C-alpha cells in the first residue's frame, strides 16, 4: 500500500520519523512548519518535494493520505481536529492530547470521518514487548501480581522550556508518564479500579515528579515512578507467581531477562531492534488503514491510560 505522508513539525522526533520512513521506502510527500527556513532545510535534507507553511494547504491537498504530528502536545488537538475533518489519517506523537475530553472528541470525529487516529506509543509496537505480552497472556508468569515502572531524567530547569511551561502542556506526566502508565496498563489484565498518586511540583506549577500506585479487581498492582529532576533507569518489571520479566531500556527495548522462580534459571528474551522502533510503529499504522479492527487494541490502551490520568489528577487535587 502506497501512503503519502506529511510530517508536521521539524524537531528531533520529526527527523527520526523521516529517517525511518525513508529507510523503509515509504513516501514522504511533504513537510509542514510555519518557519519557512526550517521547512526548506528539512525538505532538502530528506529530498521532500512539497513544502508547506500553511496547515490548510496540507489538509486541502487531495494527495495527502496521512499526517504525522510531531509538534508540542499542547498544539495536537487543534491540528488533529482539522486533519480529521479533512479526511486525513493521523499518527500523533505522545502525549496524543492534554486530557481525556480532547481524546474523546477526536475519537468521535475519527469515527465520523472514517479515518485512523493513533497515538505514537512506541512500546506497544515493539516486537519484544508484543512477545512478552503474549507470554504473559499464556500465563508463563502465572498470575500477575505487580508491575514496576521507573522513568526519570534531569532536565535543566527553565520556566520557558516545554518540560516546565504550563502553557506548553509541561510536566512529567504528559512527557514520560504516558510511557510509564501505558506500560503498566499494557501488561495488566484489565483496567484499574483504584488509583493513588503522590506528586511534587516545580516552581511553575507543573508536576515535577510523582509516584502512582494502581490496582485492579484481579489483585494486580503497579507502581509508576517518574521524574524530571532525578535520573532513573528506563525499566519495567512484571512479577508473577512463577517469576518475573525485567525489561531494560524500555520503551524501545530489544532484550529482557526472564527469571524462573521454581528453578532460579535466568533466561534472555530478544526480539526486534531498538533502532527500528519507529518503523514498527509505521508498519502497524499502515496495516490499520486497510484493517481497522487492528486499531482497537491500541486505541483501547490510549483510552484506558487517559482515564487513569484523570484519576491521577484527582488524587493530586485531594492532596492540596
């Protein structure tokens, strides 16, 4: 299937996506940025023929099939809404939107206009994580009891930076937290029924770090620890009654260890390649264009995560 992609944005992740598309012989039809110089530089770098500096020109072009939105997440809702209303499929960087209300609105529009809307959540497309998910569903770990996720880095404090600026949708939750909560939910058997979270704020008022505990009626629990001011390993551990699986360098992992409780054996699990993370995302997305049923397993995770976000924020309000 030949898909004409337009990349909206020219930042780091937009460059990664352009590289992934080109490497795997996918058509980059155009690039958009309001900055003429950035648009021209990006187009020249990747040999892109169509340069857009007006969004309406992108959406009114009948040759455009799909837009990949890689702008700051506070701009996502408005750009995606216009794209969907013009019949364009949308792959959008995380966090897909700022809140569940916006997500519900976009999903309703996507259904109305019969287009695919997908959050670019790399982890659910990685072959290794798919393999581990299948193993867990087949009860190789027995009953899942606990999942632990840690993600953290030290971001230089700058109130104007997107990480700390509330006007740009700043905060750890919408940045790395979406990976943490998505990972926890992906490996839980069903949606949590209880969420408790503890937060510390930056001077600008955005969440600087938090620890969240989630629980479902099957007795599965998870903790998600994220921080903009403390380096933590990118690690996800799934523990069950028969052992545990630890995934390092999550969410783009290609290797994990499997500890067997009964024998004490440690086994290495491998699949996929870290450097091909965005290709797996592209591949799954394009499959959804011809088979919409595939998209439900991915959109369900996004919906569940944003419901958990609502509970997390409610928990934070109660602390004040």
